[in-house]
C-alpha cells in the first residue's frame, strides 16, 4: 500500500571517480552507490533518482535517470556526463527515493549531498566538529557562500565564442563569470576571518591598497577560486583567489582560503542576500557576543 513509508533513511551515499575524460574519445565515469538503513517496510513501489549540481543548494536530476533505479536492482548508477577535465570543478551528488502509487509520486526521501572526496574517520569527524563549534560559538562570524557557476549557458551579453572569455567584467547578466546567472543560491556558514594585513603596492600610477585576508572554514561546501563570500555583519564581499585543503588520509578536513575584498562599486555587489536570514544570523552573533565566556 502506497504512502506507508515513514522511516526510510539513507545509510550511506558514495561517489567514486572511475576514470577521467581523456582522451577525448573516452567518457568520464563517476559511480554513485547508496545503502539504506534496515527497514521492515516494503520497497516495492520505490524508485531511486540521482541529482547532481555544482552547489549543494541547487541540484538537478540527471537526464539519464528518467526511469529511475528500481529497489530490486543494484543500488548504484554511473554518471557519464560529468566534466572532469576542469580540476576546479566539483560536483555534488544526492539520491532521492520516491514512492509511487501508480504513476503518482506520493513520498520522497532525500539523502545528504556528497562528493568523491571520501569519508572522514572518527578522528577526522572530531576535528571537523570541534572547528564547527569554534566557528559557531567562539570566533567565527556568519557568512553567505555563493558558489560560482561553471556549468550551464554562456552569457549572451558578454561571452566571446571565438576568444572563449568574457568581454567585460562588469556584466550584470553573468556578474563577470561568463555563465548566465553568475552564481548559485547562497549557502549559510560560520567562518573565522584572520586580521586583514595592511599592504600597499606601488604601481606606475601611484599607490594601490591591497585588501586580502585568509579565512578558515570547515570541509563543506568545498570552496574554489571565483566563489563569493559575504560577511553579513559589515556587508563586505570577498572573492576566493586560492584555497589550501588540510587533509587526513587524503580526505578533506578543513579549508584555508585566501580571499580578495570586492570593491563596493563592482558588479558582484548586485548579488542579493536574503534580508530575513541576514538579520537572523546577525542576531545570533549579537547574542553570542553578549554572553560571558568566563
């Protein structure tokens, strides 16, 4: 009987790169496998679908998953459409279990997003949890992370098909990224900003103040160059220039990113930040600052 599944949970979702897209005649392959928690309920009417995206906040179902994977089949799927030539491109995968009554979907159970970076052991999980506590309750500040779009339609306003680059950096259609929309919806996070170094460069036209700093972040979501970070309290925008990834057993633990301050006159400041979430997160920060630590 459809509609009786209440406790269907994913035990594990794993993504593994089987081979890269090289030479050009060879398709890339990413294997996605998943397991379910033990359940006594019937899975006869369940179909599984795999979603993929460059941001955990925006994913789309893979086109090859139109029929889904039946519960009686092997719980795995191979993605042949991932672009793995760009080393800075990271895909997030998630699995949806959809219960059907005839042809109508009545319930959906969704896994957490995952990448092919691997799973942390107990020590690694402890390190991440301690830093999450440190950033949220001790030294971090609320931010919004806007992941830069690398897939999708090229900008119709400024993309040069011959030169394969943008023709203007202040395009309001792609926000200087070359991709329509520019960035994915924001992801809320708490980060620790290092003190800004006071650096002045002497150029031919005079002095130029360089405003760079480092931020320390946990392991999710993965930061890459070109991503945008908004420090909510003072409404400062930063662009990620490079990231260092401390690892344990080749599995990501933390992220230390070098970020450049965005000039308020630059087009990135047109990115809207949800006012309700900004106010709520700043209120949490103010309450924490008023608490006695000793």
